[in-house]
C-alpha cells in the first residue's frame, strides 16, 4: 500500500511539474517570438516530459502537434557518424582509415597538406578542411549530375583549397565540407549513396521515419521554417529554392521529435554500456573518443557534469540537444525559426529543463 501511494504521488508530481514547464515554455515562445517549440526530457527507456506549443507558421492558424517534423540542421552530423560507425563495426572502414587510401587517384590534384587526413579527422573537424558554413566560402563551381556525383565533384574541389590551420588556439575547425568528404569515403566502400544509407539504417532498420531536406508544408499541414529578413521572421515554404547542395550529410535531415527521441535513446543506452543497433564501445567512441569535438558531438563539461551537446540550423529552424552522461538524461528542443531571439529563448528553456531534472 505504501509503495502504491508513493507511485501515485510521483505520477501526480510529474504531471504538475510538466504543466509548470509547459507554462514556462509558452512564455518563452511568446517573449522571444518563436512560432513553434517542441521539447522533451528523456532517459534511456522513457520519455519523462514532452510538449508541442505554438503554430506551424507565423502566418497560419494551425497549431503545433507532436507529429510535426523539424529540420535538424547540424544535428544530422551525429546521424551520419552513426551510419559510418555501423560500417566501422562491419570492418569496411576504420576510424583511422586515410582518405587517400580510399581515393588514391585524387592525390595528384589535391593540396599536399591533406595527404594524411583520416576518417576520424574529418568527423572531428581536425583535418583543416575549409568550413563551408555560408560565410566567406570559396566560390563553388557549378557541378552537374546526381546528388552523389555533385558531392564527389565538390569534394575534389574542396581538396584543392588551402587548408585552415588547426593550431593551439583552436583544437578543431568546424567544417560542413569535412562531413561531405567523410561521407564520400562511406559511399565508395559501400557502393551506396548517403541517401540510400539513411533510408536503409534509419527507416528500414530502425523505423525512424527520417526524411531529407525541408519538412513538406505545401501538400499537408506541417512546420514552416522561418528566416530573419529585414528584422522580421519570414515563413519559408518547403518549395523555396534554398537547398544544402553538397553538404547534405552535415545538415539536411528532418524528423519528428518522437522519432528523434528513439535515436537519442539508442545513444543513452550505449553510453550506459548496453549494445543495441551499435555496440556500446562504438557509442563511447562516437561521444568521447576525441577531446573537445568527437564524432558528431561536442564534449562539454560544466558544474561537474559531463555532456554531449549539439545544435543545428540551416538558417530557418533551430534545434538543441544536451545529453547528461552522468545521470543518463537527455534534453531535446526543436523550433521552427532562427535568429538571436530564438537562440536565447532555447537557452533559457534548456536551462530550466536541466534545473528541473538535476543536470
């Protein structure tokens, strides 16, 4: 009887707790002009708290649901590293495999400073590859062909450029193009495109209903991303001529929060030492194998806590993930806008969630 009363008390407390967080999240949404926020707190087995607030678009009346899709930007990197880890486990690649062991014919036209770069160098941003984040990028030639063929031509072009020096002041140089090069290695040894591998691993094997590019908002009700133009948030249709050509493996997946939770739970389980789709030792290496930035995850240490973190945006959505590796809890926030206000609002909500759950 005493145990039953304790369980009932915990359930009632949890409901009240979630209501207070939802009220706080709603105030953040309004104060920071964010059209929609979806968030969750999870552990390796359960969803502790989840909510969807706001509107699909600043110009529409249809309201948020937990079936909404969000473009996750650079949080795609962890998913690409996850795919690669599967083929490392299959011994098709090693983390230390050198790029030019896979593409020896590319050596002759490449900058000699890249000759010893490895798969893990590319995934941990230590190869000195130019960033290609939209600012001060080199002029890219107009490439023709399929997405995979254009990525290949882009990769060859990137390797002709002068490298960025990874020095004592910066332990890594964040590079979207580096993830394209790592993916080219994967495509070469598997004989499959990144798109095909996303479909196989995340959709057929793991049933996560992953899609590419922007959430479809013209044929059905779903989220619209919002850019910040002339001081105003502007909704962007999924048909807009705005694409992540050549760097899709670095940031071009969209997914429902409920399905992304399943992906993060695989990581939480692996970090606790359990094998699932990947072996536990693969998760340990993905998250903690390399200092500062490992393979798709930043290593962050604060107040005695050990965290894996990452944010993602392609300019119209903003997502943030914190995994507390000490207590096995993860905090996920998805939004459909991006500017300084969005970032500030998300930081405040993340802080509140972590305070509530002891991180």
